[in-house]
């Protein structure tokens, strides 16, 4: 479900011409549609003040059970493996190197293969908890990643060292809470700086993306929508388009609450 609490453009509004899609069906949200919340309305203070992006490239592994499997000698037992794609891997390694400290980039793969296991994990909300994550830089030039369970170790083929295959919970550690001075006032710029940093790297060596965003930016300028923070919107669109093309899932975390482990 998606909704906008600040706008309700009618079917003839310029925004639908700009997006080149018809106005989707919907309804007006009323307070009776949801229960009371302890947090109330989200405001700027609740947004990440030290943003940290998490980008995950999900992989569907094979499950190998026989001794003639290519990497059997690494495990001598049934194991999982996924194969990385060359061009996609190149892009992910560039992100991993260029955005270290701002973006955590990982391949993610589950440590189960039966449909019944998938259904059980979905019902329990444990799909991510039962998946492992490995850095594209750690995978390096190896084409294959092999493992048995998440949260332990995995190995690249053919001669990769044993490296952590961390769960999502193991990827980050909690930051100690920092007491804030009562009445302290600060300018909120962290999110916009973060979007600009990530968008610059997404545009590098990507003329197709630059062309699409430039044309959209020109359409946006001609629309006279009077948008605030236009640069942040363009940077957000750049990152989201990049991730969509690369089939990457993107989350924004608060670096004051968590930081990458290790």
C-alpha cells in the first residue's frame, strides 16, 4: 500500500503527465482506517540523522548433494552455491569500494531450498534471519560462492579462503544511545548529503542512467511544480533507478543507531 498524506492530485494533474502513467485507483485515508499509534506523525527529527545505506543483491542458490559436484572437496557434505554475474559483480565491487562507510553492499542468499522451508520461514518472518551475506569485494575474482549455513563461513571457488557469511543481525552492531541536549537546534542536512554522495557514484560510468535522469530532470523543470529540495529528489530518483536496473534492494538505516560490524 502506498499513500501520500500531503497531496491528492486529481486524474488531470500535471504529475501524471510527467510520470506518463494514469492516476492509480485509491481511496482517501481517514483516521478510522487505522488504530492509534504511540509514535504519532513522523517528522524530520525521526528521519536518519546519520544515514547509512544498505544495498542487497539477492541470489537464489543451488543445493548440491553428490560427491561429483564441483566444490564438494571444499565441504565433503551437501552445500549451497550461487554464481555471480560478471557485469553486475563489477558494478557491485565499485559500489563497495567507492562508498565504504556510507553504503553496506552485500550479496544475500538463503540457507534453505525446500518450498516447505520457505513457507515456514515466511510465516515466522525469518527469511532474512536464515540468509547469509557476503561482500562483493570479499568474493573478489571468484565466480562462485559456496556455503552450508548462514551465520558461519563460506568460500569462493576454486581456492577462496573461509570468510564470514553473516546474517543480517551479524552485519550491524547497535550504537550506544547518545543523550541530546534539551532545546538543542541543528540544521538537518545529513540525508541530503548522503543521497548526493551515493547518487554521484551511481551515475559514474553509467551514461544510460545519466541520460534518463537528465531527461526526467528537464521534464521536472518544465513542469513548474514548485518542488522543494529538487536536488535531493533527483538524487533519490537516481539511486532508486540505479537499484531497479541492477535489481538491488535498497534500505536507509540510521547510523546513530547501528554501524557495520567489524
